[in-house]
């Protein structure tokens, strides 16, 4: 499966990564060769196999309904590049 | 007994159209802490104070599931008569938005915790079954506030990670009226179960509404549009009405309906297309590798089923059977668990018919006028019961009771005290009443003559005068009797 | 006094306990050596002042008996360390200071150790040569032009150059074992779920595991014991008792059955690697183990399956790096533009490649053909191992298809770089434990390692077998210091 430039542009939009034309070009080549490598899997017939659902043979552990967290606003906002005392601040969404 | 026929159709220029509606209701699970983290879910807290490192998706943070939220979903599923899936999987729904710190929402895609079920609606034209497709658990997102600043939005993650039950209906709804009934029923069931408080103003309950239209008789579904995040029943109804008409207009003018996501504009009461296209919904679902499949024991489901409280439909049947109520009356009395509890408290010691009437007419009028719910009732069940007992025993008349009822409201006063204090006891002594009647009749000889010669309407006048003299305390039935005798 | 730098972890712990030397002396020695060795570019963040403070405090107080008492340890910069910058080798986290400590590093500090510094690694653990780090590539002490391997390249290099007595790394497709092999050190990837992932910057959630990197097998057992344990904050953590790997360590491996998988004899396998493998077989036979030929038929599908699963999970795990809550934020007229510029500026080329591949294989219409298929192949690979382990107790293979290669050799050819992980990746896909132990040198005197794969939660057996190989290989470290 070759990954053409339009596909690269489409995936990069989904992944929210902006790319210039040069990058789109080189990525198209890189991704195509990676996909070619990956497509070796097509040689293997897996019709009779079910997918792995978890690598661990255990049941999902749960926790009790208790409030043990929160009230750490300073910590939460501390690393944000743009914030005020109460909120994260971000550029507006164009709706 | 069906009194009306279903009659919601869009009358287009070229014919009659049917409206097909499906609802995806998002109900916040009533729990203390969030679905995958231990921060609080309480509404109205200061911004970002109910946020943990997990909620704000810091590097290396991992989800741990809240067992209670799982049980609440099972309960709700059982309340919808639905199949509980013993194995379900949590999937990541990947998309980018400021209120979604992980860049994905943990949800359930192909293997939800609850499968098919149904909800029964009581419509004026009969009962109707609305199919439930599925119920799944997922995380709620945070909130973006757009209107404080010109250039920026502010993000509050308090709501991020709160457990949501998404209840997907089959496309069985056919009118805004049915949607009203459906949402109210869902809400009622969950409030009975204690799994969601259904508070739409606080956002505990909201819905995405799917609308399409088709010509009557057509078996195929038309293209549908999704109206997202409608947070009141009234808006849902308006949105459906507008959207259905919009689609009919498009189709009748030869155009196509585009499958798209729309928003309901609450200022214009119209729907409009969402300009930001979410990349054609490519959410790239895959099972969340930070979690394992959820495996439930049948024992757990059985135990929850056993411990389920009486649900609205069951209670309604019981009320109709045991208390001899009409379906209409029963519906009102079971619409909220708290109302049914109030009712059953009142009728412990007094007449059911009177109780039904007093609650559904008099009490509800007061509650509605003052925007109160039954838990905030200015008159307690105990005191209402006392009042009704006094009517039954003839101690006071129905009319006086209304006055007493009003006086009871300022502080839930004891009706017996009021009656005693103000001397409102009904006058039922036949001798005394006869005295008053004689008095009135003697003062109105001319009218007596007129009555006897055919003006029957004057009977009411005499009754009125007796009431006036007795300051409303005369026993109306006795007065009637005595008057009839005297005027023969 | 013997050179502290050359002492094993065990000897350092005992030496401090017996007061042969103080924690301060030990710490100062490693700090001095680290400062001299900047050429190797192993450190992203030096914590020397705090380390010295901790050491002095340790010496002042009454001796506390822990597995790692008084020992300074530098760790891969993928572990979130409280109040100490944690970058994951990336520009997008270049200024991120966690307010929390990862469970695994906390386990170390609870055993009496303290942080010496944060070590360089491939960006977000994606790489096999430590050439993708935003903070520059790391150099292998065994040669100025050589890569140390990756992604735990900084850890392996620092360890081999005696800049830290031991270290910990993470392994998703071979990121502990491959650099261990390239630098003549011991590296172990535990069974999936043995060590907690809480607080470790996530790459591929179903594959990542933290593990010990040490100079010898005995130290590896000790460090593994200190790191491991159930963590209720990690839903993939397994509640199985941690063995006393250290005191149960023994050379006595007589009667153990060792599987030699024929599929690992790959096309164009260098003779040296084959010879090394044969040597390993001889060592174990000499120790009384029984050698058996086995088959792991789906081996050749492991790498392609890995390069679907790992990027897919990574594309989702790295979605949180959006400039809103922490890390780098670029300018943007609106939210989407901000996201796109932030992630474009913040991520390096290899990370971008993997995110895009991951996004692609999960995208509409491709999920079944790729991700679902890869998970089926994964099951088959796991079955291969489960079947083999009915007949054998451990499996012996080479760790890497070559010794350390030259810097720049493979960085422009992603697929050629991926082939480095050919022997290590099947193990991650199956969730099993595996160790790389130094077993010899190639004709250029560069280290080569052998890999032992064990049954789930049977780290003890592969540690024991590694000890047997280590004793018999009896390698003398022939590393001339050129980097100070």
C-alpha cells in the first residue's frame, strides 16, 4: 500500500501535526516503505484466530467509590504555558 | 382506553411526512467519584478544583475503574429491561479538543456493558414501546468557556472524567411529544434507581437528537441529521419540529438532506450546521490498552436485580390495582419516586380518592406556582393527611379545607390547630342549621315565592346566603337537605 | 580502597553498610566521573547538588537497612521524578517538571537510593540508537563513532562508562536489551505487569515495561527486586508476589531445558553472532542444562506486527501533548493551528513517522486489515511461546543481529533501523521476561550479548541461567577511556 501525499496530508490533519510540502514528500516515501514492511503480515492467514484482548491473564481490578483526589489546582495548572488562577487558557476554537 | 389518535405529521406542500427520531441520552452517573479517577463529581465547584493528575492527562497517568459506576450501569440496564453483557470492552475514541485532555475519550464501542432493552410510554393514544439499542459507560469531557474573552477560551476540567451512561434508543420515536415522554420516563427510571439525578439544568442529563423524515407509507429511512447536546426537553421538541420542517422543505424542492451534525441555536430556535467538521468522525476506536476487558459475574447481576427498588411501571400497576386509581392518576403519582412516597404516606390514614385529588390538583398547583418539588412541599404528608381526615369526618367542609390548606403553608402548620384556633369547625348540627335556614328564608320571602313558582336557580342563592350567615362553616350537604325539605 | 567506580551494586551497598566508605564518597566519585564524561552526552538533567545533599544526609542519620541504601542512581528520562525536569528526550516536554514521582523510582528511593540524574534516551522511547533525542545523540563508550543502542542509550552508555553504579530503563521492543548488548552490560525486561507503569511516560501501553540495567547479573537480580511489585494505580499491574530474586540467585541450572528456536537463525546472520550463540549453548551445556531444538513458527511476523501495534498505541498516547496543560506550546491563530504547530515543532522526525503510521493503521477502513490483524498475529506469537514452554524452561537467542553500528548509518532508513529489534520484539509482543547478558566480543572487540527468554513471572530462571553464562564467559572489561 503506497501512502501518497494526499493521504499523508489527511493523516497529519487527523493527528494535528502540520507539515510543509517537503516534509509531506519525505514522509510519503518513509511511510510507504514502512507500510511495505508491515504488509508482510498479509502472507499469514489469520482467519481462524481471534485477536489478543489482553496480554495479562487477570480480571480488571476496580476501586471503591471514594473521593481521594482533586483540590490540587495549583499543581494541575503549574506546568501550563498559558493559564490564570483558575483556568487553562487556550486560543479560541473557530466554530 | 385510547382517546386520541397519533397525529404528528409534517404537512408539506406535496404531502404528509412522518418524522423518525432516535435519541442518544447522556446521563451522568450518580457517584461520589469519577469513572477512572478518584476526584469528586459534585456540581458547581470552583474551576479545576475537582481535577486529578489522571483527569488532566499528565504523562504516565493511568485509569482505574470505579466499581460503583459499573454497578450503577447494570442497575440502569436492568431498569430498562435490557440484556447485561457479562463481557464488555473499553475503547479509546480519539479526537482533539481543549476539553479533552487525553486527546481521547475512554468509551465503549463494539462491546457495551448493556445490550437491547425497552421503555414503555403512556401516550394519549395508547401505550408505546420504545426500543433501547444499548447503554455504555464513558467519560464526560471538561468545559470550555468561550464568552469571557475575545481571543481565548478558558478550560475547566472539573467535569472531565465524570462517568456517563450513554443510552441509545432505536429510531422508534415519532413526535416531539413522544420524545418528551421518553426523556421523562428515562429520567424517572434512573431517579427511582438512584443512578442519575436527571438534573438537566446542571447538565446531568443531555441528549443528541437524530432526526429524519419520510413520506407516509415509505418503508425506508431518510437521511438523518444529528442535533448535538440539547440540554432541555423543550429545546429538544423545538429542535425536532424545526429540523423536520427544514428537511421536508429541502426534499420537496428536489434537494438532498446532507448527513451532518447540527447545533440547536437557543436564541433563534433553529438548527444550524456545525462549521467545524470533525474530520468525518474518524475516531479510530481501539481497545484501551491501559485497561483489561470488564468481566462481570452473573452473581453480581443477580444480586443487583434482586435488590432493585420498585420501578415506575411496577408501582403504577400496583397503584391502579391496590388504590383503584385511573391510569392517568397513577401516572402522575408515580412520575417521581418522591411523589409516590408522599402519596403513600398520606393515604396511610385517610381516604385515597380525596388524597389523590388534593395532591394532584391542590398541592401540585402550589408547587408549580412556586417552582418547588415535592421534597420542598410547604405542607407535609402528615399534615395533609390530617386535613383530609377532617374532611372525611365532616369536621370541616371541602371549601373550608381549601382555606385551611392555604393557612397551613406558612410553616407547615397543623391543620387541627388552625381549625381549632379559628373556629372553622363545620357546623353540622341540624337544629342550628335549621335555625339559619329558617332565618334566611324568612328574610327572603319574595324569593321563596319566586322559587316555588318555578325559578329553580334561586336554590343556589339560598345556599349562598346560608353559607354567608354561617361564615362558610355550614355543612353543605345538610344545608342542601334542609333547604330542599323546607322549600317543598 | 578499590576503585569505587568499578564496584558492583552489591559491593557498594555492603561497603557503605560496613562503613568501608561513605555514601558521600560514593556519590562524589560518580559525580566527578559524570562531569568529566560530557562527551558521551548521557545526561539530560544532572541532579548532582541534590544527590550530594542526600548522600550527606544519609551518612549523618542512623543506618537504614534497604536493598539500595546510600546508593546514587541515574535513571532514564522517561520516569517522572518529582520536581526534577522530565523530558522523554523530547522538545515537547523540554520544560516539564512533574509534581509526582513514578512508582518504580519511588520503589528505589524507598530502598534507600537517591536520584543522581536523568539520562538521555530516544525521543519518547522510539528508536534503537539514541539518535532521535532532542538533546543530541548519545555515544557508545566502546567507540566514538558508535551508537549505544536505544532507546535506553543514555542509560546503557552511562552504565558502561561508570557514571552510575546501576540504572533503570524501559523496554517496549528491545530498548533495554539491545543497548545492553551494544555496551557489554546486563539488561532485563520483566514480565509485562511485573513493574508498575504509573508515572512512566507512555509509548505503547501494552508493550512498555521498566527494567534494571546493571554491570553484572547479581546486581540485576537485586535491582529487579527493588523495582518490582503490584501497583493498584496501574490497571495492568499484576498482583503476584515479588520473589527474592537476589537471595535465590544461583548458578545451579543443572537439568533445566533450554530451547534453541530455529527461526531465529535469520537470513544473512553474521557468523560472529552465530558463533556467539553456539558458545552460549556450550556454556549452558557445561552448566548441566539440556539443549533442545524448538520452533517458534510465527517469528518472522513479529516485527511487522510490532510496527502496527506500537505506533497505533503511541499515536493515541501522544495525543495528550497538545500544548494546553504542560510542555511546549507554539503560537496559533486558533486552537487547531496551535495544536498543529505545537506538535509539529515539538516532535522529532521518528516520533512523527510513528504517530502517522499509528494514525493510519487505526483510521477508518484500515483497522481490520492492520491493527486487528496484528493483534491476531500477536496471539499466534504468544501461542508459539506458550507451546515451547511446555517443553523447555527458557529460550536462548542472540540479543542483536550485530554489534554497535556507526552513528548515522541507519538513521535515514527507518526499516533498516527497525530490523535491529528482530530478536527482542517477539518477547514484548508475548509479554514474557527476557534478559540480555554479555557473552563475548566481535572481531572489532565490540560487545555482544545473548538473550534468555523465560516463562511469565519466572525472572529467577533467566537470571540464574544468565549467571551461569556470565561465570563461564568470564569477560574482562577491555574498555579504554577516551571520553574524559
